[in-house]
């Protein structure tokens, strides 16, 4: 009897990559969720509080100068969004990268939740796929960017664009900052 109970307790299986694959046909993407993370709406969350938010915006009808300047034209908007939620420590660092085979802009802000808190990071990746603009934002609790950042980068490395079945994008203008606190 004890042997049966011991075997039953060990029968929990580790989710396979296929079971951890998140696919959103409406918004046009697929990726593998890191072990220990879960999806809540359009956010991937770690057990320790790191967060990757996936925003998708339609470029249909957007200002032509704004669209022509992408991805750099969105950096002021990213700064406004960051300052809305956090206290920014420095100017952002930017670099070029690739997500899902497409050119992307990476923008990294050093942040604090409150002025007395230890610093952390807010990382953005901006990538265009057809008429959709993807803005991915990772934030980490203080001290966890170095340990949880690799999981986020693994998620981004698994990212694949799939054909969007409908314009499942936010109907907000990209050029306006969020309301002030």
C-alpha cells in the first residue's frame, strides 16, 4: 500500500513545451511560456512577481509620420508609460534585436517603484508585423532582473508570428500618453 501511495505522489508530470505554448490567433503570435510562469490575460507572470505584458496596436489609420519613424517614434510614448507607473532613474538604453524573425527595438529603463526602493528594470521590445505593432514590456521586482531576465529572453526567443485572424489590437492612439496621476 505504501508503495502505491509513493508512486501516486510521484506521478505528477512536468508540462511539455507543447502544453506551455501560448497561441493567440486573433493577435497573431505564439510563444513558449517559461517553466513556473502563468498567463493571466495578456500578461505572463512568474511566481516571484516578474511580469511580461503583451500589447498589440493596430497601425491602420495611424499618423503616417509616426508609422514611418517606427520603432524610434514610439520611444517617447514608452518613456511616458514608464514614468506613469514608475520613477525612472536614467535615460533609456536602446539596441536593435530580432523577435520572431523581425527587426525589433529593445528599450531598457532603470526604474524604482518608489524613490526609496532599490532600482530595477523595465524592458520594452517594439516590433512591427504587418499592420500590427507589438509592444512587449517586462518588469521585475528589485533584484530579480538578472535571475528572471533569462526566462523572458527565452520566451522572446521562442516567439513566432502567426497570421492574425482579426485586428485584435487596442483601439488607442499611440501618440497620446496615459492620463497623469
